[in-house]
């Protein structure tokens, strides 16, 4: 059976990563969380007190930083490694969420990470989630899904995720953070967050994770087994409620 690229883009806390992981596991594909890569760069810069407008130091940092993913045999999770050290919990902290969109708009950062992501997926057989997979990283991806949900639903999901990591954050603060990130991500000059013309829309506000996974797998089956089949989006169905071196 041929191997394909599955691009899952969308807003923060829509269930992209959870869905992408499950789809990858079902298909036996690699899973790449590109958002984690931007979070890793953000963590690296913050820990070294590199200002986000200090472009020479950022460009040097991009030559030095190593990002990879390691499977945790106990939990089955793919965990991000920064310079060989697992930093999965740190990159999910609210302080990183508050800064990652500022880092992701830096052209040098985007160019470096897009190149690494393209190397990671060049052999196909990969599920990749992020903001610009279907538009910039793999515009030729065979399956493209764009996920959304209302901001309050997303904020509640994010609050639950933070609580699991021992962080207590007010819901209003998370809503404000998500709205800020949505604006920055959607208006940046480099690879703005937008739905690819050929991406199907998946609104996850009122559906379960299992339904999200089934939705994507249906699209995959349509491509692999009956490529002429045109499948509608959830909105149309009436359900709208490689190398590890960065440079």
C-alpha cells in the first residue's frame, strides 16, 4: 500500500495532536508534532535569555539547537527531546504558551523548522499537525484536514491539559491567550494560519475524539482505496456544533 502525508492544521487546543497521534497509531505512520518544535525553540531562547528581537543570536541558536522525538515505552507517547534531553512537560507550560506565537513569527525560525519538518516527512508515511502543514510544509499532502472549535471549548480543554501537568490557570486567562495566539498566527507574514483550499473542515466543538479520528481515517481510506470519492467536511454534513539539527 502506498504511503501518504496526512496534514492536520488548525487552531490551538482543537484536538489536533490527540487526533493525529491516534491516526498515526492506527496506520502505523510516524507522528510529528510541529507545534512542539516551535515550543522547543521558545524554551531554548527563554532559558538562555535570548531576546526575541535579537536576530543574530537567534540565528546562531538555530545552528546549535537539536530537536528530536523519542517514544516513551511506558506511556506510548512521542516525547520531544531538546539537545538530547526530554523536555515534553516544560514545553507545555503556560509560560511557553504565552511566548510561542512571538517566536513562530520570526522568519529564520519558521524557515529552519519547515526545512527540518520536510526532511522528517520526505519518505511519506507520516501524520503531521501544526498551523501550516497543508499550505507550506507539505502543500502536496494527499490528505489535508483543518480543525477548529469555539474558543471557550478550546480554553476548557487547555485548562484540563495544564491541570494534568500541575498548573492551575484561570479560564479567562487561557481564553485571552488563545485569542492572542489566533490573531498572531493568522496575521503573521510568514506562513499564516489558514485553511488550504483543498483541506476539509472539521469543527470539533461538539464531537468526541473517536469521531475526530474516524473522520480523518475516512478521508485516508478515500484517498488510498477510492481516490475519486469526494467526502464532505463536518460543517457540510451538518455537524458544525531525518536530521534532528534545526539548520
